[in-house]
C-alpha cells in the first residue's frame, strides 16, 4: 500500500535494492506511526508523500535513478521547521498547514520590517536600488548571526547531553561495582562458620543457633513482663521468683509443644538425621516462646489494669464521658452506658500500658546493674528427645 504510487520505479529495482527500499519504508512507517495519535495511518501518509514527490518531480518518467530517488528523496521527510510532525509545511498528524512554519514566516517578515525601518532611520534618502542592497546585506548578516547562535546552542546542548551520558555511564559503573563488591562480601560472609556451634557455611550464625538466641531473648522478655505485672520491684527476691516461674512455665510450654510435634511427625526420620531434629526443636521452641511472650504481655496488662491507678483513671474518664452534653439528659441510657464503659476501658488500658512500660524500664535498669547475677539455665534442657540431647 505505501509503495503503491511508485510501483513503476519499484519494478526497475534489483532484488537487493528492493530489499533496501522495503526496509527503509518500514522504518519510516514506524516513525510516522509514532507521530500519530491513532495507529494505522503510517502507510497512507507515506503513500501520500510519494505521490506528492512524484508530482513535484514531474512523474516517474523524469526519475533517472529510481533507487537513489526513493532512498534520498521519496522516502525522506523534509521538515520546513523544527516541528517533528512537519513535512514540506504540512502537519503529518492533521494534514493541515504547519503552524510552526507559519510562525517562522511571520518571524522572518517581522525581522525584515524591523531591519528595513532601521535602514530608513539610519540612512534616509537612499535610492530604491541602494536601499534594497543594504537591506539584503543586513538581512544576510542577521541570518548569519542567528545561524551562529543556533550552532552555539546546539553545541552546548550536545556537550550537556554528553555530560549527562557520561554521568549515567559512571553511575551504572558505580552501581555495578558496588553490586560486585556486595556479592563478594556476601560470599565471604556466607562462608563464615557459626559463632556458636561451628557449623560451616553458616554466614556467622546458623539457623538453629539464631533461633536459640532469639528464644533465650524471648524467655528473658517474658520474665520481665511477668515481673512487671505482679512482682514487687523493690524486692529483688520477688522479682527473681516471678522470673524463675516464667522460665519454668515457658520450658514446660516448649516441652509440651515438642511433644505434640513428635506425635504428628516421623520420629524415625528425626532419629536418622539429628541435624533435622535440632532444627525442628529450635524452631518449635522459638515459635512457642514468641506466642508465650504475647500471652505474658496480655496477662501483665490485665493485672496492671486492676491497679488503683488504673481504676482511678477509669472512674475519672467514666464520669467525664457521662457528663458530655449529649448524655446529660439521660446519663444511664444504653448509649451513655456503652460510651462511658468504652471510655473507662480505654483509660484503664492506657494506664496499664504506661505502667507496664515504666516498670519494664526500671527492671531493665536493675538487670543491667546486677553484673554478678548467675547465668540463666539454658532452655534446651527442656528437650527430652535423644536426638536433641546429642
């Protein structure tokens, strides 16, 4: 369709020339499609261009070199201005006259009028022929100045583009270098043995030992939560007793969870691979401790919510909510009771959380100050399975 207007010229081409023209036409059609809002109009635009260029030349009979004419003239867009959609002063997307070309003509006419006025002002009384010569000379000078300015701006734009390209290339090189360095560092880290058990290729800490560390941390946190909820912080013995009870309770929960796990798994497989048994036990202990810590926190909040401070704040909030203007006419109605109860519960919880945070902070300070405290017994003694004992 696109090359239909030049079918006669196409027939005169060799096989290689036809391939080259076909490729050039396809490239131009894709470029034209990118200028249009709706796809599918590229072949029609190229056919219209070829028809116009043949009429301009005088028909196929006037084309002496079909291949050169097609490649260098027929298929090539001729922009009369800087608008990418302009082709011989016609807008490719609309088919109308190019507004930019009109602006260029207007600017050129305005420039000619301005320079002519300058000539008349500076050189009055010139003859018509001399005036025309001076005017044309100054117009050429102005065009040369503008061309030089354009070349300078284009050169500056190319330099700026080159600078941006170099910056992007440097950034890509830096990112690639950092990626390679990170990969090398990660490879070194992955090759490190476990700090606790010595297992090779454990990135410094194997999963089992990591779970053990986290579990021990959770057990310590559970002991602090239990002490914050019920112990007398001024009595170290009370704190130690509650903390010990919490540890025993968590050890019991871990043992129960492990027992349940053994009921649903293949014990023979665990016996055959002690490493798998250790992994499973460590993960079971970690998950159990994590759940128990949440339970200890809920219990501590409930106990602190029953303290005198929490009850006083709850009663104050209850009365404040009951005294709202919209409840004064019926302070014992269902809506009022629901709102005041909700406000009191929120106040009680707010105080409980504040007391818990304050007491935990005090307990941590006390723990940090006791440098001579004996180390806690390891939780792993809770496992009764032979493979874990190994």
